[in-house]
C-alpha cells in the first residue's frame, strides 16, 4: 500500500477556536503522516506553536514546517505556507486539507482507489468532492470539488498564471492564490469526480459508500466565520487582489440565505 502525506497550515488556531487535536486525529485515520505549515512565535498571536510542538513531540507521524512567512503583510502568504508544507511531505502521494476540513472515506480507498486514478488516467491530481455542512452536522448547503489528492512530484501551491495581473496582484475571481500548479505556474493535469457525481443524489450515495471525500465544517458556526472574516480574511483577500474585496461576508445575514438540506450521512 502506497503511503500518503496529509499537509495543512495553522496559526492562531487557539484564539480562532480550531480543534487541532480533533483535526489531526481525523487526518491520521487516512494519512501516514501529517505535515503542518506554521509560522514562528514572533508572528503568532496565541500559544498555537507550543501546542503544535507538544503534539508533534508526542507523535512521530506529525511534522512541523516553521516558516517566517508573514500572513499579515505578504499577499501570497497562503499559497507560500501551503507550498512549504507540501515540500515538507515525505511520501509520494499527498492530501491537502484546511483546519476546518476533515477527511472522509475508508483508508484503503484513499490508498488504493485514488492512486489507481492517478496511474490509470496519467494525471497529477484527483479533484474530490467536498460537502459543506451548514449550521448543524446533519445538514449541508452545497458541495464542490477541489484538488485534494495529488502526487508530490512536480506539484506546487500558489496562484495560477492566468490570474496574475501585470502589477503582480491576483484576480481573486480566478484564483485564491493556492491552486495546485506545475513548476511553471499552470494548473496540473487532473481528473475530476464531478464527471460522475453530477447531482446531490449521486454525491450523497458516494459519501454513504464511504468513498474518499472531504467534510467542510466552516459553516457550522456562522458567527465565528463572520468574526474571522472581519478580523483577518477581508484584509487578506484585499491584499491579494490589490484592491478592496467586497464579497467576503462580514454580516451574518449574508450567510443566512441558504436552505439547509439533510444529507443522511453518518458523520
């Protein structure tokens, strides 16, 4: 069975109420190692680094990549920090997750089926489904697909070429600055499971079959999400864009306009 590294990024997790231990425990149900890209104490606003150090010292399968990247000033910090974590992975196959995401599916399906997709279709990456839980773990608002599973070789994280402007800012309608890209800045080759999962019914059957995917918890606590958007993400996205971004929700009413749908998955 091929080994898999899962990489993520983390800073100020304590003050932002992210459950680090829960996330890492979940990641290790699938991955053989977890690599966490983080920043040094001078830039940290809480004791997250101490907690990460304690967790990694107690588990040889948790590795830290500590960077001097400044998320408060560097517009490209997110892609750079993800890329640093990716470069720190030990294994040939990788999963990327954010701290408000959890892996889903049987371990053997991640290790066997996803690797088979890579080789069968001769691609670098598999675009996997992510279901966005909404207000309660039994409900969701929508779903999407992202480059969660990929080979390590020849892959990087950063803004894709077609989103770069002449003034070096990034068109955030085309890129979040963290795409999975080749060494020359283009999107890597991939196969997307969206070809097969074309509606909610098929998607939910897929998840109920314990197949590889991602569960996103970011919309469970809308008040916390809005607070984080206000305190950090609106400014971060505006720096990346080179001008003020107005489509980052800073009012909870902007997030209340979805009709929750019951998913029936035993999460």
